[in-house]
C-alpha cells in the first residue's frame, strides 16, 4: 500500500511540474509545488475540522432540544388532561429561564395553541417559518425539529430551531409540546471556530511557504552546483570539483561528475600530447573516433611537399648537438606554421627533412595551390632567417623543396601495435626525388603539377631540365617554381607577417 501511494504521489508531482514554465528555476517550481501541497492539505484539514466541529455542536443542540421538549411533554400530561392552564403556564414559563430558549408552547390535538410563552414560530410578525400548526403536528412523530429565522430587525435575522413532541397518555395523544431555541450561540461558536481554524491555517501556510522555499533551495542546491559545473565545462575549465559530499543519489551523481571531469582532464592532456606528436587533424581523428583507428587506407587526391637542408652532414659535424637541435626546431617551427596557414598537415620529420601533406586527412580541392603557396612562404621565411643569422655572424641554412600532386594511398601504416598516418605511392616517391635533385633555394615541381589549370594561371615558374630518376621510365619533365601572380601576393605577404610577428628572432 505504501509503495502504491508513493508511485501515485511521484506521478502527480511529475505531472504537476509539467504545468510550470520551462524557464522557471527549479527552486521556484519545487517551492510552489510544496506550497500548493501544504495549502491543499491545510485547507482540506480545516474543512474537515470545521465540518466535524459544526456537526458536534448541532448534535449537542439537537440532543438538548429533544431532551427538553420530551421532558416538557411528560410534565404537562396531568395538567393538560385536567385542563389546568395555570399549572401548564407555570411549567411552560419555567423553561424560559434558559438563555437559549426563546419560546415554548402547548398545542391541542387539533393544532390550536393552549398556552405559550416567548416567541412562537407560527407568528408572522416574528418568523419566516412557512409551516402552520397542522403541518407540524402531522409530522411530529417523524420529524421533531424545524429550523427557521427570527426577524429581529429589517437587516438582522437570528437562526432558530424548534422541537416538537407529542403529549401521549395511555396511547392517547392529548396535545403537542413545542420548544424553540436560538442558534445565536451556535452561530457565534461557528464563527469563532472559523476564525480560529483560519488563523491556524494561515500560520501553517506561512510556515509552510517558508519551509518550502528552504527545502526547495536545499533540494535545488545540488542542481545549481551541477549547472556551475556544466558552465565551467563549457568554458573549458575541467578542474571543477564538487566540495560537498553527500551519500544519496545526488551525491552519487556528483561523484560520477567528478570522475568524468578527471577523465576530461586526462583526455585533454592526451590531446595536447598527441598534438605534439601528430598533426592536429590526425590527433582529432584519433581522439574522436578510436574505433576507426586501424591499419589500411584509401585513395585520395592530394599534394606532397618535401623540404630538407642542403649540406646538413657537414653542418652537423661543426655544431654541438644541442645547438643543432635548437636550430632544427626553430626552422621546423617556421615550416609547421607555414603548413598550417595553408591547410596542410605535417606528416613527419626525418632528420633534417620534413614531409608535408595537403588534401589529407582533410579533403582540400585547392591542395596543389596551397602546397605551392606554402613552399614560397617557406623559402621567404628561410631567406629572412638567414639574413638574421648572417647579421649575427652565423652561417646561413639553405633548404631545397620538391612538390608533386596526384593520387596516393592515405591511411594508417605500420603494425597493429605501432602505426602512423602517412601517404604512399609514386606521387610521394616522385616528390621526394624532386627534393633530392633540387639545388639551394630551388622549388622543383613536376610538369603535370604545373600544367594544371588551377595552378598555371596563378603561379610563375620556369621550365627546368628533364630529370632521369631511378625507378621511372624516360625523362621526367620539371619546372622551377619562382613566384606567385601579383593578385595573390597579398596573401603571401600577410602569412609571412603573421609568422614573423609571432616568433622571436633567434640565431
């Protein structure tokens, strides 16, 4: 039974919450709901109390009235049979000493008044009673009380109830006794009870409202804390932790949220670590879709750029390892920024060489142009850095670049235990050969690369000598990329300034 009531109350509360506006804070919803429940319970209880109190008082009056009218009927039996009006008058008048009795009367079997004292319910001057004597005595055996109103003045009427009882002697009805009682005291008692119950109800409602808001705030406080945690998460603050420790369901939710926050911090740290070892695009793909990380790849259309340092072997022999590493890191940082500005991805660093991808893993229809623009930006950055080094008495660092575009296989290569995202194919091999065959500051591209409509009209290049490359039949036609058309020069200048403005001068 208790479980059934619990389910009913829970269902009613859930339905009641649906009637509140969605934007209303939950603390007000709970408070208003509890207040309404208290108001309903208090009003219902007050109504039952008032009804029960009124019923008890009316029962007492009815019992008292019936007792008195029956007592009068027994007392006047002998005087009535003896037609002793004086004795009857004494008995009738003696009842008028009671404060609540306003009239007594003895009626004949025919309904005529024999003796009366006080007010009569049959008097048109004082009563709004709609029955006459004959109608009353006909039902005296079944109905012994009748309510009526006493007209005290034009605007004031008093509720009265009359009781009647037959006067029976040896199965012979000798007449009828009638006693009328004023209900003024009852009405006053009712008003007093209403005022007392109303005051008590009002006090309970006021205390209930205060308690409901207090309980509502206490109940909604964990929800407010959860909202604070969500806002902190939205702002990227995963260090938020709940200070309160609870042992209920809300406490379990808080603990789960703390564990989730700790997991988010760990995930963020893993993402930062992956961003250092992988390109942002690849790292994001790994984090968001772990189930898809497996060996294999797919054919894509993209561009590959190789850039390495000319004379790196001799350079490494004359420099301390720490200085050499610092120099490589500095130039690779410049190249990485140039790559990212042109929507490229750093595939890998190989000693003094860097391999850049365009069009993979994120598709890019302008991959060839972006690769060419990136190569010109790298050459300009390297030239700027060499001027800085020469001014400091350091030797320049010269790069050579090879670019090719075409179809290639992109995906995870390696083994199940260790893999990396990269591209393979003749397009990649040819770009690597171009880089190896290039000289200082040269950018070598294939004939197929430069002859594309989207490239030729935007780039400036000179035809280069055909190359005989191992593994490729015949001579490979090449071009030397020199510059970019004037209308795109602003883009190159803007990228150059953005990188130079971000990095301090070194070397």
